[in-house]
């Protein structure tokens, strides 16, 4: 764990926040460059990116408050407003950001699926950096295991000293693979929206698999978590969308 990257006087710059911010910057910069190749004005991507960041952060925080209420309250009592810098749920940010892209494109009469295809690989890359931040922060940790690549977090982590799955790194590797695969696929797609729905399907499969190793959920449904349900929904919706548009 390395939750604090550095200090500026008394102000702590958290590693998680820095890597999430870096993920947004890298993803949007790359999306703007690729937009030009797709015939979309890069300035549009840059402008949309501001709205995507705001929507993503608000959606991620809202889902954290709803589904991890006890954790949110404990953080608020311990650190007050400073606790808002941490604790985001990717699904919430993903849904809010996706809705923002659709609304923005429709309002400005932009080719929604082309814009989504441009964003798809960049979302995976940005998410990989964000999950790396989770690893340094110690959140989204895994179950105990006896695998040779298990990691041990130091105190005061709730799993301090115990060997656990590095679930954050599983997602880093999976998202990087998605980024590479989608980048290769983008110039070969057969119809607008194919790469976007490919990303949704691919991430759904990745997340569904990783969820079996997660150890941070306060409640479960047998071997399944709420994350399993959302991942399964993404897989079904993406598969239907790809079938209908093919």
C-alpha cells in the first residue's frame, strides 16, 4: 500500500486520486487524437470530456453512497469532507458517463456510435490506471488465497498480513488487454457501435470473473456479489446489441 503519493505542505496528494486523474487525462487525450482519424472534431471530444469526468465522478460517488453506506459513513466520521476524495464505484461512473455521452451527442447532433467507438479503448486504458490506484490504496481487495502471487497489505488494512488475491491487478491486466484488443479492432469494425459494445461485453466478462476473487463486499448472495449481477446484465445487453446491429 502507498495511499499518499506525496505532500505539499500539509496537503496530501493521494495516489488513488492522482492515478484516477491520470487515467482521465490519458484516456481523453488519446480519444481526441483518435477522433480526428474517425472524422470527428477533436475539440468535441475535449469538450465532452469535461462533462464525462464530472458525470463519472458523481455517478461513481453516488453508487458508493448507495451500496457501501456503512463504509461511506465511517469515512465521513473519520475524515469529513476529505473522505469524498476516495470511494467510487466504477459501474456508477460508467453508467453516468455513458448517459452523458449519449445526451451530449444527441443534443449536438453528433454520430453517437462513432463517438462511443472512439472512447471505448480509451475507457479501458483509463480504467486500468484507476485500478492501479485501487491497489496502492488497498481498496477493492481480494479474498484470502494461497497462490504464489498473493499479496499482503500492511496495517492498518483490514486484511493486514493475510495473503489475498490482487484483484486490482487482475483488472489492470484485463483492461490493458481490452485496450490492445479494441485498438486493433477499431479500424476493422463492420458497423458503428461494434467496438463500444465489444468493450461492454469484454469488460462484463472480465468483471464477472474477477468478482469471484473479491473480498471487500459487505454482503453476498452465496458465491455471487452485486457486481456479478451488474456484470451479467452488461454481458446480456451487449450481446443483444451486437446481434441486432450485425
